[in-house]
């Protein structure tokens, strides 16, 4: 085996300080017999080999493990296969991910990456997507939070004026003062509820697996969407079953996933339209949530006036950054044993609102069993 290496691993100290170098994939070129024809320095570093001779010795042990994991380089016709293996590294094991891209005549290219780095990048992508969604709703939420604050300030001034002038001792004065106090109490309660809902979507207080009622999560989501929907001149309608919809999951992550999907659906709703948040009663061990926009009687009918729908479940580049919220939502739901899909996109005309359907597994005490 003639393995080429352009840069010795001992000379990589400067490169290791470059974040772009950390993201590099290791590349192994394989022949149709599964032998390594070429390995770049990133692959040697990930596999813990100083040179091609060490890689040759390691490959004799590594190849059977990869074949057992399902990688077949002798298969013709192209295609891809993936595997993950735990490899010893400096006294501890680390997981490496192997991605085989087969050639038409067999062999191909084997890409190697650090599994821990992949997990870290996924976490970074999830946090970046959360920040993007929170940034979308924050101005509208902040505007709505000012309303109870302004009402409280106004009633405090009235209360102060009545107490200072002595009008509180006049007939009916006590009732008037209590009315101001009750308004303050109501506005404070409204402010507290709005803040709690907003903070629950950005704070990891619920970042643990627990048994939860999906109606609570969906209800908080609908309440949070009212402010950005109003800013877009759109209404939010919510429909939920009377029975509990009990599931096991991470409340913090589920909030993120549903927020991403809801904002994607909201983008396509034209002015004077409605975003419907509909949670169905569980059937066959599945809870189904539909997030769908619909135009209203006074909504614009021309595509130029209607907002464009959100992209699909992929990571695609754009001038404003990588639009990955939907991909993140899909991955979160998949980790919970569920899924999300866009509906009605193939035949949709320009300007038609986008709809998303979510399915999640529920526990045995949900749905009809809860009625007993």
C-alpha cells in the first residue's frame, strides 16, 4: 500500500488553531479490493496514525470492523453507506463516523470525522436555529409586553393622585381605589404569564426527559405566536382535545422544534389570514399536530403581495445564513420517536400558505383511556 501524506502530523500545531481546520473531514481513497490508495493528513490524525505505515497496520484491524458494520467497497453501481466505531485515542475511546461514497466500479472514498465534533456541531446548529427563531419573535413579544406595563403605570398614577388628593375618603372612593388595585393585579398577572411563556422557550429549565401533557406545550406555543402573528396582521386559532395527550420527552427541545415549524408556517400566511394550531386526539398511539395557514376573505390574492413559503427540511445556504430551523425541528422530533412533514407543497400555487404536520408517540394513558 502506497499511502501519501503531504503534511506531517507533527507540523500541524499552527493549523490546529484554525477553526476551519477542525471542521475538515479525513479522506481515504479505496480501491475496488478495499485497500487504501491514499490518505490525507486529516484522516491520519483522526485515526491516530503518524504515517502511512501505521495506517497500513491499523487498516488490517479496522477493515473487518467496518465490513461487519455494513460498509461494502466491492459493490458496484455507486451509492453510500455509513458506520460509527469507537476507536482508542490517548488512553480513552472516541467515536469516529465513517461515510463511504462508492464508485461505479467499486472502491470509492471513505470520509472520516470525529463523532464528538459532529455532536458538538449539531448542538451549535440547534442553538443557532433557536436564536434565529427567537430573534424573529422577540420584537413583537417585547411590543406586547409594553401594553400591561403601560397600563400599570397609568393606574399607579391614578391611584397616587386619588390618595394624594384625599378623594379616597369620599363616597365611592374606596371602591375606586380598589378598582385601580384590581387592574394592577390583572395587568401584573398578564405580564407575568407572558414573560413565563417567552422565557420557557429560551430557558433550559425544562431540559430533561419527563412525562408531559402536549396540550400544555401547544397552548403555550399558540400564546407565544399571538404577538408575531398580530404584527403580520394574522390571527392564531388553537384547537385541542379535552383529554390529556401524554407523552415522554424533553419539554425544552420540543418547544424549540414546534416553534421552528410554527414560524415557518406563519411566514406563508397572507395578511388577514389565520394560522391554525390543531392538536388531534391521539389515535393508534400517535398524537398529531397540524400547523396550517389559510387566507382570509380580505387577504391579498396576488402572489407578489403574499409572503413566500418557507423552505423544506434541509440545510440550504442563503444571503442571511443557513436556513436550518426545519432540519433542526425534524432531528429533534426524530430523537423523540416522531416526525414532521410539509403537506400540500407539491400542488401549491405561489403564495399558498405552507402547512406542517407533526406526529409524536404518546403514552398509554392518553386519548380514550384518559376518559375512564
